[in-house]
C-alpha cells in the first residue's frame, strides 16, 4: 500500500454562463506515491495538474474516484473530519497567496491561531519555522517588503506550521528567477530530508523535477500517461507529452549533450 493512492479520479467542470458547456479535466487519474518521496508531476498547461492537486485536499470535489492518504480515504471524510485532515496537508502556490496586511510572523501563525494554539506555543513554533526557512530577521516585515523568494519561503513556512505529512507544491517556483528557484528547491529538499514530509511537486520546469524528485508522472489530458523513476523517464519517455518535454529539455541543454553532462 502506498502512502498516497489516487484511484480513478474524474472531474468535469460545468459552464456557469452557458448551459451544456462542460470541460472534462480529469479522466481517471491513477497514481501511487510513497511516503517521504519527492514526487514530480509534469504536464502542459490545461492538463489538469492544479485541479488534481486541489482534488487531493478536496478544495475541489472529485466527481468520482478515491484519494487515500496513509490508509484514510479522504474522499469519504465528513466536512469536520476533512477540516482536521486538511491541516496535515500543506499547500504552496505560484502566487504565494500571503496575507498582504499581516506580518511574516502573523502569516505563519495564522493556521495555528485557527487551530486554537496558545500564544506561547504559537510563538515558539513560529520561531522554529523562521529559523528553518532562514527568515528570522524578517519576522516583522510585511509581504510587500519581501523578494519573491522570501515570499515563497513564508508560504512554505505557513504550509509547514501545522507539521503536515504532505506538502502540495503547485508551480511554487514558476514565478522565481533561476537562482531563487534553486534556493527554494534546496529548502524543499532540506525539509523533506529533515521532516520526512512527502512532497508533490507540480511544475512545468523539468530542471526542478530532475533536481529534487526521485519519481515522477506525466499528466496528459487528465490522465497519467506514464509514471516511474525520474531517471527512467528522462532516459526513455514513453508518452507523447513525456517525449515533447524531454526533447525540449535536451534542446535547451544541447551544449551539455556534447559536453561532459550525463547525456540526458
Ligand atoms: N473552476 C473551474 N471552472 C471551469 N473550468 C476550470 C476550473 N478550473 C480549471 N478549469 C479548466 O480545467 C482545465 C485544467 O485546468 P488546470 O488549472 O487544472 O490545468 P493545469 O494543468 O494546472 O494548467 P497550468 O499549467 O496552466 O497551471 C483548464 O481547461 C481549465 O480552464
Ligand atoms: Mg496549474
């Protein structure tokens, strides 16, 4: 049994403006993710990646199928049970989604306040998190005073505050420059290593997947067309999307192909 089991997930959106308009976004997604893995999901724009991420914590209700995390069927939970389980599923986004009018401290403290933690416990947990994300000196700053990389660190800090066992990362580095991307990926790697948290890394950036993921899947028109080790998919992609992505990746790295790189 895998830590996260995604079974035959379907999701269709129905148009609000025009009756009869429908978009079938997820068409039977199956995926298994092991505990402690950093698992990459790649796919073209519109393939359904964000919808899948949102179905995992039921921010979006799947039409059918199951999401099982650590043996618990998330899709079968009542609203109250779901609210409790959701605290253990952190999520980070491309646009950070911070509260602009709250300080870094308050942004990170927010989920703990909702959870009814005491002031003292919140203080010590936020200090711990600030040290983990390397932003002790920005405790009282506001998001508007931070760089993109620092904002995403706060996003990661807030997502981790409640000690989740899963972190969903939806294009979390897509708005960052390459150097900052690298430092955020290093942070994700570090928290995966230190905390054993399972990370789902959704991204267009194959470099990011190659840098920190061990396993990956390719999503195409709402189905998983291949999944396996990053190494095997980079060396021998089997799906149409997988081929296109790897071809583009290789073209960008042409110098390396003829140099001393690993040839993929
Ligand atoms: N709430 C919604 N209502 C209607 N259609 C939606 C909704 N959310 C997503 N869609 C549609 O579902 C499809 C998949 O969207 P989704 O955001 O999951 O793709 P994605 O793979 O994350 O794309 P991107 O790489 O651009 O982020 C798109 O055609 C989108 O327009
Ligand atoms: Mg998306």
